[in-house]
C-alpha cells in the first residue's frame, strides 16, 4: 500500500516481501539492492534483535554504496489489541522514511 502511495508522489518503489527468513535470502536481497541503488529496510518487529539487522549487515558486508536506511517498530513487549497500534510501524512512518531516503 505504501508503494502505491509513493507512486502517486512520483517515487518508484520496489517491494521485496521476504517470506523466508531462515536462511535469509541474501542473494535475492543483494540483487534487488544493486538494481535500485537505494534500500529502505522495513521491519515490523522491534528495533533491537529484528531480522532487519541481518539484512542491513548483509548489504554492508556486500559493500552497498547507495543510500541505506532502516525503519522498525518500537522496542517493546508484544502488545495485544489496541495497544499494538502504539508501537507497531505505521504506513505513514514507512512513507516518511522512503521520502527521506529518496531526498538524500
């Protein structure tokens, strides 16, 4: 949904939905990163200990030279019900991070 919102703002986005996290599909991630030159890693889990840390490490280890950013949910216990909305990553936050990355 955020990619469609960005498209309306004339920002092209490519979404790589990682359904398999173990093993991490490093080859696929690197291929897509090198094709676009910019990477925003979006991780709906918490900032510390999330899979996005491994994704960013793989990109850095491969020597990515373009802009790289990561946006995550807040560090917290796993909330239930309405409380989840207080710490989980929002579409607005993702969109803002993408716009900031493109403007670098």
